[in-house]
């Protein structure tokens, strides 16, 4: 189990790389994260949802993602409350203080999922959440040492030298751990090093001497991590932009406060002919954007209010009047309509809110979540599209008679009469290479023959090679 000295120290990436390295050695390997918090979920083959980081780690392992790989997923809906997903299914929406009391009940399904994986695989690599140094959260913990103790899993602690203070991060974590927890730690990794590694020789030795833990390696910063799907919205902001070619077409995406399932953007960001701009709160939508994307949201009405507070509703109307195009995906599609009604309070207080009125549809929230992998056909081009649905609510109205796509015999989404405003419930649209090329061609982007999936696979291979070079992978697996 890899635990971190804090959030964003690189645990997810290290697990993905180690999974690919284990696969390369002929091991049947699977990832596991007892508890994750993210609105960027992946839909699994067994009809549930897990954190997207675990889906990437499953890809690195060469196996299909299943709900057992992330049995508890917390999806924030407000500053103080989250939707609770257990083994792929929603069970409750709780405030943080109520979740603390509820959490001990979740250890049983967590261990059940873990033991199913250990029975089916040669190796399971576990990722912690946050840090075990948050000892105020230790009681009832299922994410770090509470899980490790219950499952009797050896732990390796990961520190992030890029943010500074890594010696104190690692030694300080040991200092605050209970002796029984500290006894589970079998070593440490120093991650994200930049520069001459010999300059840290004495620091590395200092950590080993003071903790009596074995060092498993100093990992240089891996810049191509930006080519892999991000786990949360902060990854979008930290990602290294792909160099755009001269004359690149600008696509703007609104950074909603509850942005969800934004993996739709990854293939666009990787295209040299596209300049993908994340429009932050307080910023205006660029006047030279050819397309504005309103992404998915965990709280459609809440983000409608947020969108209006930024003045983006006015910018969107101006963009449309200039001849620009707009694409709403999932919650963004719902916002484009005339009304969003949530009489049962499924995404917040009961009520209704007027939409942007750019599509002649209305949405009603319903308790039954649409959740599943889909194969569809884009109505305008006849091209195949693969993706997933993960939403509450049904949208109907005159513009829905012009569907964006067909899922079998079922229409999906809507188009305005002039075709410049588009909405769809399908996530992952742009991962399909032929559809992405045709869609971007309609914006004037010439796309070179490329496969986004192939690029991700190549990056995972490079990550595994990077870790094989700089980590004692043999020593880690021998634990």
C-alpha cells in the first residue's frame, strides 16, 4: 500500500506505473483504493462508478475497471456534504460530520471488495487517500492506516520533494503515527525530484537514519504525466499545455464550481490544432473562441447560479450572436435548456431554476440514475461514438427532436435549429478518434492521424520504465 505525506504527492501516478511494471513482469495485477473523493468518476463494466484514477490504474494493469477497485467513492455536492457511493451504487448523501459517524460501517464492504481482488490477482497495489498524518481522522479510518491494519498490508510512505520540506514530511509523519501504525511502514519513496539527484544523497540518508525505514528510491519528476487523464479539477489547472500549432482553434471550457467527469477534455487538450482554455471564475469567455464547452456538473442548479454569478450567461449569448458554437455535456446540456426542475431535492434544496434558454428543452431530475457504458452513432455524421452516461434527470422538448446521437433506437441530446448549440448526455465523446477528427474539422481544425488511446498506452509504458529505472521495484514487490 502506498500512502502519502499529503494529498497530490503522486500516489495515483506511482500506483499506475507500478501496475504497468507488474504487468510487464507477467503478474496479474489490480489497483485498489478503499476510499476516494472525486467528482470525476468512471463507469465500470459491472454497472457502477469508481474514481477515474482507479480506472486509469486498471488500464495500466491491462484489466477492465470494476467497482471492487474503489468500494467507497465520495462525490462532493456542496462545501459540507457528499454523495456516498458504496461498491458502485449511491447509498446516501451525508454532511461531513455525519459521514464520520457512518464511516465505521463501511470497513466491511471495503474488506469484502479487497479480499475478492486478492483472491483473483497475483498482486494488488493499494493507494491511500490524503495522509495518515491526519491523526484527527484516525478513528474509524478506512482510507489509510485503519485499512492497512485491518487488511494486514505493508505500507510504503510517499513524500513530495517538489513542494519542499520532504525530510520533515516523512520524519514528521512517523512522529505522529501511533506505534502500531508506524510498525506497518516498510519504507519510503521520495517523489517528483528535479535536478541533480546526488544533491539529495545526504537528505535521503538522513531520512533512513532517523526513521529506520528503507528508502525505495528517489523518483525524478515525470513531465509526461500531463498526457494522462487527471483525477480532479486541480489536475486540469496543473497540466502542462500541449504546444499548439500556429493558427490553432480556441476551445473554451467553463471551470464550474462542481465540474464533474471532465475527461471529455483530455483528447482535445492533446490536439496540436486546438488551444484548450479553461475559463476560471471571474474571467470572461474569450471572444475569439470557436467553441465553448459547458461540462458536466455534480449540481446543475448550483452551477447555473455560479455560471450567472461570473457573467458567463451574458458571454455565452454574445458568443452565440457572433456565430460561435456551444456544446453542453451532461449537466452542461441541462443548463442550456429553458428550465431545470428538482422537486425532490436530489441535488440540493427542492425547487426549479431557469436555464440559459439556448436549447428548447426542459429537464426534470429523477431519482433513478442513468449509469452505463454506451455505444452510439453521431446523428450528423453517422460516425460511431463510444462513451458513458452518468446522470440524474430526463430532458425533453422540441429541440430534442433533433438528437445529437442515437443510442440504439433511443435519441440522445438535442440541437438548436441552426445546429450551433449542441447538447448530449454522453461523456467520453472525443476519445473516439474518427468522431473527434470530424467534429474538429467542422471547426476548421485539421487533425493528424493519431490515436488518443495509443498515446495513453505509450505514456503508461514510459512511466513504468521511468519507475523501473529510479525505484527499487523488485524490493517493493518483495514486500
